[in-house]
């Protein structure tokens, strides 16, 4: 779809068609990412529950560090989509170039800082013995892939702002296939264990970015990166910070909260932690459609605000809510109906019976909240597309720090619910 056709669809086409055209590739992209995360989980789980729990245990730390990259990406999609809607292409080019350079600088700093601080962080979180050793290994190698992760965030934001959600999906699909192929080779054939899973991921991320940068330089329809004679623009950086900082705070606050949350869950044992990680991966599959619609809404809202079509923004929001509610209810019913079968797909060893029991219990609790989690994604898309990232920050931090963590602490010390208190708090 050429520049005029894509922009015309977003600004004047049927809203349901616009939502589905933009969101389906994002859904597929997110689904692919989730599948290859599940592939990691399945291969690592064959090493043992301790190794699997270790990879889940350190994920919030990784997310904490990359939250800045996500914030910059959110700012990029919001700003660039509004500029495209207003047909201010030269200014969009300058913003995109500034975003890319800022991302490279921060990602390199975070990769070094994260790698060096890993042993201290893992120890601070309470890990010990083999569990700490596996956590250290996986986290250190994951940090080395940060520059690739940050740059792909930029690629996504630039392409999504233009309404091109297909290119990132195709790249992610290729990267996922490579990762799935490399996983068993590095984990088992080369006998690298947990380290092999991390290395396979980093290598697939590197390939993803190399091709992505080529596409931006040669095939980006409306935005062209220009680095010749590059100088930082204070006004542009100020606006990026203004819109990106709240999103960064929200993402990092949520990641830090999950780090604290993981510490609490780890106190119940590795079986509970493994169940927590496994069910979160499973539910993330069913959350891909609402998340895809929310991400598409960011571009739709941004371009229509840029074109001063506020009634169309409201129409898109309402129709996105309707779609998400239907998907969420169907997903919840499916999880309640086939709970044991779903868990059995991923954990088959008889030695993991406690993990299976915990996983089924958590799956039943979290399924009830699926429709509302979908609405959360739509609200995030609306706020981010309109540049009101303070609201999305408040939602992200509030649900974890002011609801989930206090409730988990309350149940842990003042009830006999055990791990059920965690599952109830996560869904409530």
C-alpha cells in the first residue's frame, strides 16, 4: 500500500477496516514474538524447573532497563503519526533521526551497566545457589542484545507511525524462525544450556535490526533517516522527553514492581515461580489481539489528531473497545473450559506436578480478568496516540504498586491462602 493510499485509509476509510488492516499484522507480530518466547520456555524447561524459573525470574530486570527504549518508541509513534497526519514530512524525518541516535546512545550505556551489575542485582533479589548461577548467566547475555532491542523499537515506531505494520511483522517472523532453529542447537547440541537460549535470542535480534535499518533507508515511504551533518535539536529532544518520559516511568515502574513481585513469589518456591512465568506466557498469547488493536489505535489516533479529525478519533476508540470486549470474553471462556489441556501442552513431566497444579489455579483466576485487561490495552493506545502519556503511566504504575503488591503482602502475612493469594491479587 503506497503512501497516499495508506494515509487515506487511516484518515477517511471505514474504521473497522482501518483497525483490522493495521492491527492484524501487529497481532501476528506479537503472536510470533510470544511463540518464540514460548519456544525458549519449552526448550529451557527441558533442562529443569530451576533453569526455567531462572529465565522468568530475571525478565523484569531486563524489562526495567529497556523501559527507556519503550518510552522513546511510544514518543516516536505519537509524534511521528501526528506529523504525518498534518503532512509535515520534513519535520518527521528530523524527529526520526533524533530518536534513532538517542536510542543508540542509551542502549549502549545500559548494555554495559546491566552486564556489570548483574551479579549484584541477582543477589539483591534473593537468588542463591544454582538458581542464582542460571539467573546470572541468562541476564548477562541478554544485556548484550540491548542495542538491537532498542533499535528495533525505533524501527517499529517509525513504521507504525506511517501505518506500515506489515514490515515489522515479516521481520519478526523471520527472526522468530531463526531463534527457534538456533535454540536447540545452542542449548543441547553445543551443550550451552541456559546460556545457549540467551545467545540464540541475541543473534536473532541482531539479524532483525540489520534488515530493519536497510528497510528504513531504502523502502520507508514517508520518513527518511538523515544522519549527514547530524546535530542534536534541543526542541525536538525536549518534546521527545515530554511525551516519552511518562511512558518510560510507567514502564520502568511496572518493571520494578514485577521485580519486587518476583521476589515475593520466589519466597513460595520455584514451583510457584515457574507456574507464574508459564501462565503469563500463555495468557500473553490471548492478549495479542487486544494489544494489537491498542497499538494500531496509537497510529490511528495520532494521524487523525494531526489532521484535526477528533470525531473520528472518538469513533475509533469506541469501535476498538467493542472488538476487544468480544475477543476478551471468548478468550476467557476458552481458558476456563480447557485449562488442564492448555497447561498440559507445556508441562508434561510427572516431576512437575506441583507446577501443573499451581499453573491451573492461576490460569483460572487470571482468565476472569481477560476482557478488562483488553480494555486496558485500548486505553493505553488512546492515551499514547494523543500524547497523553501521563495517563498511561498512572494506569501502568497504579495497578501494580497500589493494587497487586499491597494485596499480595496482605494475603502473605495475614491469611492462610498461600500462593492462591498471589493469583487472586494478579487478577483483581
